[in-house]
C-alpha cells in the first residue's frame, strides 16, 4: 500500500522541486517511491486535479469511477442482476443466475507537456499548482472523454462506440432521423436500465433533436430541464453527427461504464532541457482504462448507410 502524500514534508519538497529550488530529497523518496515518469501529485493537489477533470469529462459525472491502486491486471466483476422478492417461511430465496467474470485491466497512458518561463515562475503572484491543475486537468479530462467514446483498444480504451465491446445498437434509422426513431431507442433499453438512464449526443445532434415533435405537435425536448421523455440529455463534442454509418445518439445507464484510475498522477519537471531558453517543461502522466461491463445497459441509435 502506498503512503498517502498529504503530509507537509512531501508537499513542500514536491513544489520546491517543481520550481528547481532546494529541497530535502528524502522527503520525496521516503513518502512514495519515485516513478519513471516523475513524482506523484500530493493528495490535496490530486483531489483538485480530479475535480478539474470531472468538469471536463462527462463520464466522471455519470459513470462509475474506480481507483485501482495496485499493480493488478485483472478484476473480477459481478454485474448487478436478478431480482429481490418477498419470501415466506421456508420458501427459496431468489437467486441470481449471473456469474462472476473477470477481465484484463489495461494501463492506457495519457500524457501532456507544458512549458512555463522562469520569469513567470519567479512572479510572486503566480500559482504554479493552480496553473498545472487547470492545464493538465482540462486536457486529461477531455482526452479521457474522447477515448471512452471513440477508443478502439489501441493505445486507448475500447469506447462506447466500439462495434463489439461498446454499446449495443437499439435502433437503426433509415431516412431522416425522426420522433419515432428516438422513441424506439428509448424503449429498446430494458426497463431496469431506463430508471437511471440519460441521453448522450453532440451539440449539432441536440439542436436537431430539439426540432422534433411528437404526434400531437409538441416538442419532445423539454427546454425547462433539458430532458427527453423525462431523462436528462448530456452533450459531448466527441459523439458523431447525424450521418450515414454513424451512431449519433446513445441512451442508457452509464453507471455500467467503469472508468478505472491506475494509482495517481505523476509530474516530472524538465529543468535542463529548456534551460537555455529560460523555460521549465512539465510532463504530466496518467494511466487509466474504461470498460462497459454490461453492454445491454447502453443502447445506440445508428443511421443506416
């Protein structure tokens, strides 16, 4: 188990190192072993970094986020299943038919390099911690969101739009997308998943869906709470637009989408590399994976080719 990094000596040494000032190296090495990619964010910084990611990655708001702190490469999963019921004395208790399965946890790497001038670092009004959190948190959150939708398993996770490991196709629309297609998608999702379901699409698709009307002439989009059939709509720029061969709309219970954080986030200052230019570079690295553990929990609306 790795030691927590919220102690003052570690945080003090960490930030001194980040601006190339004198520090006690033992405070860094004794708290947590140095990683090849750099040093772990102190715990308080990591919490603020995750908050920034959450603002940028919709799945950190609607999916299940897990921290896998060990080096394990497989995880056992028992997807929620079966039903509870009232039972009488001596009556058999309802038993789930679902079996425990396990799958590999990959370590997909997200990294970014940012550069800050020494003049900026020396400015007493400059907050390096806040700057790195804002820059890296924003970029990493967006990268996660994109990968969790469009990833193909090569250097990034298998995303929700993956043909065999992503969401199941609930409806294939032919011709112009219309109210009936949206309604069919809604009811293609099992009732148990509809209870906590939401919609996912890009802004262009959302603008189009806002124009759709039901059989009585009423708009299906509720402007008061941005919902369709009582279920909230979330938008992301990484969903495809309405075009032949695309799946522009997803509907489901995204709690069955797991985002797995692999330990913490590390940063490495590059002091010498850009020294002649009066710049320090900072490389930030995160390892993560994601998996839709129950494909039927999310359905897609595909456009026929």
